[in-house]
């Protein structure tokens, strides 16, 4: 299981009373999911509006409350813009500056798109190692709001990787060769980072089992309890990468990142590094983020129960006050092409944590086994000769 990669701000856990609400009358409206903007459909069995895309569920009152909150928030933002001046003009200037000072390179082989500042030229694809071609400028919509800068340089990253890879006996020599290592790239990976308040409920049957012996008999006592748990958790910074090229599991494995080092994005952070342009929208990564939050909630509720086992577990989950940040997070990235497969490696550019699967050089392994077999055979022959001489 992946380690908890986000900060839990507040938790409330306890037993609650189940209240059944019957919605007797509803206005006919077209609702959209507050989390992912997909259409909501009314489920007569649950008496709730359900999202088929992210599986969120809402009562009519909850939707009305969230709609009112959104309206109030938009009005507050509008008032802020009016009091502070033309913020949208400032945003337009920032976007134009980003577009003017960045260059987009595209790999004609695998389609990867690389973003670099105007003074850093990309010559090869970080993924397939083929030459890239200059495509043009980067649209301002891809300008991130936040960035975590690299904490160490390429030499330290190479040291981390070599120490990690050389611990394995049968790693191909080419993996740690100078020609391969020079392909290691300082890459800012695009991440969608979500803050949210979640509410989860667990309904189940808890069992405690006690066994004892008396005389020739052994007894088992099973007690059953109706269990309800409720938990409210506020999450700060649940990440999901926005790149199709890079495996999601690889990025999750090098987490967590320390958000205390987050900075407002500035073009200077791109100097000497590359960035991947996001090609997965936040609406598409939301189910992954939601699942991670709900799994964490479920584990917290189950651990609080204290029974020998839980049967018939049913969960009800909801996300509220979802907020997004588009961030660039630092990763030293490298791919290794070996026997028709692409092996991916990632080093957290902030902590040095490494992830990736190492290939096995079968030729090297066979020679190693043959050597062990030969040495073992010699030892047996020598031992047999010495024992035979001793008996004579």
C-alpha cells in the first residue's frame, strides 16, 4: 500500500445514529457534479443524485447548499477583483510572459512534448531518447500556479541511482554505463494537487470470538454488534500526475513531496530543466484522488472498531469544498530500453527517493549460477578425497 502522501488537517471519529431521510418532493433540475462537472442522475433506490463518473452521491439539500456556497464564493471573488483592480489583466500578462519565454519540443517517435525555457534547448526525448524537433511556443493555459524547486543537482541524482542499482547482482551493465546515465533528465512533472473535505460512513456487522476448553469439550462464543462509524477528514495536497507517458504507480512510489517548499511559479525555476506538458485534465485524475482519500478514510474507520472481524461492510463517501492547484514537481527521470521493453526510473528531486523495476541480465545470472555450481562441485570432490584418504 502506498504511504499516506498528504496532510490530514482534522479528523472526527465516532459512533453516530443513522437518520433516514425521505425526499418527498424535488424540483426538476439539471444538476452537475460539484467535483467533476459531469451530469448527475437521480437514483430512486438511494434517493440521491449520483455521479456515474466519480461515484459521488448528493442529496437535494446538499446540492442546493453547495450551489449557494459556490455562488457566494464567485460573488466574493468578483468583489475582490473589483476592489483590487483588473486581476484578469494581470493573469493575461503572466500567461503571455509564460508563452513568450517557453519553447515546446515534440518527439516525432513517441509524441512526448517537452517544455523548456527559451535559453534551454532540448535535443533528445526524455522518454524514448530519439531527437526532438522545435514545435513552437507553449500556450499560457499550461502555466502552472505552483512549483517545488529541485533540491539537488544531476551529480547527486546519478550517485543516488548508481548506489541503488549496483546493489542488485544481475543488473545489466549497460544500465549504469556513462552512455545510459547521460540520458537522466531533470524533469518537472505536471501534477494536479487537490485539497478537500471528505465525509465517510461505515456500516457493518462486528464480531468478537472467544474460545475456551472445559473438560473434554471446547467452546466457541461469537458475539455480533451493529457497527456505524463516521469520519470527517480535511486533506491538504493529494497529488495525481497529469502525464500519460509516465506510469502513475511510478510517481506514487516516489511520494511524498514536502509542500512547505512550494513556491509561486516563476520562469527562473525552469532554467536548466525540462517540464512535461500535462495531457490529462484534472477531471480525469479526480477518481484516482478520490479513491486514495476514501481508502484512507476506510482504513481509519476500520481500525477504530476493535472487533475480531467486520462483515458486510458498506461505505458512504462524499467530497466537499474541492480545491485544485496545478503544480510542477521535481523528478530526475530516466528510461532504459532493454530487450524490447522500456524500463522507467524516477528519483524524487526533493527527497532522493527512487522508484523503478530493475531488469535481470539472464546471461550474467547463468554465468553466476554456473560458477557457484563449479565451486560447489570442486568442494565436494576435495572433501570426498580428504575423507577417503582419512578412512584409508
